[in-house]
């Protein structure tokens, strides 16, 4: 099947240009002079950009349990989120699936995470609209998860790995109070059990665990990220292991050091849209103003990927082209996805169309050359 579209605002080679695009099967086969293809669907001045590549999102958790204790079937949650992703313009999604300490999930965490990964993997192969990939998040004291994670990697069901340390007193949780505020609400641990849990967690020997898993992952071509970096020592350790990009650095100093070391950095799009960090850490726009943030991910709110380039344009005068690069081409390159992230001949036809008349919204989404969402009234493709 062949289809052509045209617009006066297509993101090509880092600039918005007037052009016609021809799609055949799953790829972009030709980019032509504007108004040169007789049969092209005219999108007028609607903005056309590559589909978003989201390297980190735990939105599936809210689909599974939108309210505490109100759980829904996994199959349903995966399908419903996939539908929302097509409308959010995310054509490549890395679901961030956590492998945490057993105490936080009463011993069921590893099994539950593994089952969720299995369901996403099967559904993605069979019937989902966008690419639903897996980003495993490993808590460094969750030794009981190691075998399961390695087996999933060997089975080809893991696409990315990040290393987490959520011990209080460092990283995201500088104080015990901030740690409790988050964990007592998010997990099934009770206040009376916290002291015993933390005593075990802080006393565990972490030597060799991280090194072993990172080495194993890199040997199997799995990109590895660090998470919530808060000091130069942590960056040095991770860099030595082979980690090449960092999620959510916690200060300007750490982000600057990471860039000096050749480590790319990423922040959350919701942080950009809201203007502040949900955890009280540094606003993403402060790093972006200084050129210390390379890409954005949806973190917990997929819809923020679309609005973040516009907010950055308003708040820090970042050109829209550069803002869209932070959710399209840059994350694709970091994840070694050489077949997407750009509107270019030979690339996958992962393309979204944005209507800006009232408020930026995705109105048309192509994935592998097929329309997976059409919100333009009267448009038949």
C-alpha cells in the first residue's frame, strides 16, 4: 500500500519545511517538493513530526491500579494504554517495569513484574498498535530478581535496563521522611515494618551485584542507564561499568559533570509541563536552559510528551525543532533505534500530525506506515 501526505510544516533535517511525503508499506520511501504529488492528502499547516520515542514510563501501573486496591486485568490494562499511546503520539514506548525489594511487595514483586513483561511481550507481537518495549528497573538490593531478569534478557524480552538505589539518605530520597512519604503510599509496606526493612536493606552487600548485571546486559546489547544520580562518585562508578546515559540527575552540578564525562542526560516531560519536579528536585527547564538535558521521557504521564516542546519554547525560548528532537530523534539514537526518530527516506513511517488551532493535540498517528489513530473528522485513508 502506498500513501502520500503533505503539509507546510514537516520536521525534516531539524527544520520545519513544506513537503510531500510518500509512504509505502512500513517506510518513508520519498520526500518530495511541496504540492508535487498529485494524490497526496493535504494536511495544510498542521505540524508533522516523527512519532515520539519514550524511554521511560510507568503509566502501565495506573492502568493496572488507577486507585489503591482497584485492580484491573493485565490484558485489559496493556490494550487500553496502547490505545492512549496512539493518541499521545508515542509510537515507541519503553514500559519501565520495576524489580524491587521483596519487602515492598510481600515477596510477589519479581513474579508480578515478570508476568507483566510476558504479557506485554506477547501482546506486542500479536496485536498492539505501537511498539511496546521493556525497560527493566533494577533496585540494587533486589538480589532475588537477578535470575529472573537475566532469563528475560536471554529470551529477548528486555530492551533496556536501569540501575536504581532508593535507599534513604541519598539519590531521590535525601531524608527518611521523604522516603516514607513516597513508599508508604506507593507500596504495601507498613510504617511498623519500615525500620526492620531499612536495616536489612542498608546492611546488604551490594558489591558485585550491579557490576554483574550491567556486564551481562551490555554483553547482550541492552542499553544501561543510571537513575537519580546525585554525586560525582556515583557517575564515576557507573561510567566505569559502561553506563552511557543518566535518568533524572538531581542537580545542575551532577548533570554538568555527566556531560563532561560523555554521559547523556534525560528528564521527565511532566516536569517540563508542570514547571517543577513532582519530587521537589530540580526543574527540568533549568537543565535545558543550560544545555544539560538531552532527552525527555513521559515518566508517569504520556500526554506530556506532546506539550513539552511547546512549553520549552514558551519558557526558555527553545526552538520547537529542538524541543521535538528531545522526544523523537535523540532518544531513538540513545536506544540504538537507527530505523526511527526522523522523517527521512528509508526510515520507518512512524509519523504524527498535530493540530495547534486551539491547543496542541495529536490528530493522526502512523505506525510502520499504518494509521493507528485518526482524529480528523471526515478524513478517510
